């Protein structure tokens, strides 16, 4: 439950902080991809490269040994929560994990999100938050001093996933510019699609959107892309995009966001990426998925070298290490 407290806290703006510390993210909330400039994205990617190198050479370090992360998930998660925990542990920090015990926390007694956040900030230096309501992280960020990292706010955004997706595209394809990216699946409720689309719109890419009619990309997002001059096309058949796509970004139909389950039943088996379909794809392309998959990609595709979804999972660790170090001023 979200209740508005009357007076939001004052926070220093990012340039006041950046003047003192090298990281442009020092003590900043990470709420939406709209906050990132291209230079800031490069900065995070550069730090992620360093984290990858450190993990391969040593595995852990003590960069964040004086810091504690509260990892708070009001919705299910495997990758996002465990990669944030692993990121903090590999950097020598500590974690308060509230990831599987919401029913044992005071939320189950009806405590508001803001009261829970104000409580947790007394014990930690940064909060990672996943919550089912759009805008929940932004609201929480108004009332706590420690940085809030949005790990998914309902059907809104998932900025850290988008950063790791973009990092994966760049490392797999060698560049971002000139790529044809096809987004497939639940474009209406899929927050990873919303964030990645916004992030990609800063680059010279063309975007193809493939979904059943009821799950098309939200109109405001589509209009923003058109206003920015991004080349976009919509279709409801994967066959229309498979031959030309450099990146096929596949997503799950977000069952939990449907108010009418009969509508979910109609679209749930809408498509599947199979080895036969992959025969029509370019030799140099990648298939990505934020995971979990529930039937959108056949398991046999996993053996195809173009299947990048588990490499994508690994990149999530380095990006989240980079982000934690950056917001705590240790990057
Ligand atoms: C996604 C999410 O939670 O939005 N998963 C993730 O964080 N890797 C995608 C999904 O749940 O379908």
C-alpha cells in the first residue's frame, strides 16, 4: 500500500554531488532510463567491463566493504534479486535480503511502502526495490535519503535490466548503431521492453514491434519514438521480422498484469521461437530474453550460438556491480 507523506525530503542534485565525487551517480536514485545520458551509459559500461575483469581475475574485492544493501522485493524474482545480492557480496558488502519473506515482514500487517522504506534506510546505505505499482520507486525515493534503485515498478520500468540488455547487445554485436532490433511478445505490460525501447531510442537503431493486438506497445511510448525520429514498424508475425533482425528480444506474456484471465488465455501461446524459425535468421544476430521464459523459446534453441539469454544473465551481475559502486561513490 502506498500512502503519500506530506513533505518529501530535500536531496542534493546530481551536479552538486558530482562536483565532489567522480561518479555521476553518487547518491543518485536509479528510477528510469530517461535519466541517463549517452556519456553516463558509457560510464556504467566502462565500470561493468572492469567488474567483469575483476570477477574473472579474483572473484571478489572489498570495494563496498563498509556498505549494506537492502534488497526488497514485493514481487517474485530470481535473477534481479540474486544478481544484486551477488553483486554486493562480490564487492565485499553486506545484504539485508527481503526477497522471499514479505509475508513475514510488516507489509503483511498493512504497513505502507513509505514507512517500510524509512525504516529500512536506518539500516542500510542503498535500497533495491521491486514493487507492483508503477511509480513506486519514485515515490519511495522522495522520502528516503539513501539511493533507491528501481528493480521493476509494475508495468512501468526496469532500468537496470535495460542497461544489462543494452550492454549485452553491444558486446554481442560490437556496436549499437545501425542495428535492427525486433521486440517480440508482451509489449504492453513488459517493463523491460519499455525501458529498453527508451534507452535504444538514443541510438541510431530501427525498431520492429511484434505482438498480438491487445499487447501492442503503449501509445505514449510509440508517439515518443516517432517524435524522436526513430524508425519503427509494427506487425503481429515473427515471420515478418526474423530475416532482417540483428537482435530478437523475446518476452513473456505478463500473466500477472491481466485483469481478465480469459484474455490471457487467448494470447498465451501466441508464438514460439524454434530451431526451424532460426534457420531464417541471419548468421550474425542474437536472440535475447530477460527471462523467465514460459514457452516462448524452445529449449533446443539454447544450443544455437546466437542464443544470448544466459550470457545476458551473466552481464546482469557486472552491470549491477557497476551501479552499486557508482551510487555509493566507489566507482
Ligand atoms: C523480467 C521482469 O521482472 O520484468 N524479469 C527480470 O527481471 N529478468 C521479465 C519478466 O518477468 O517477464
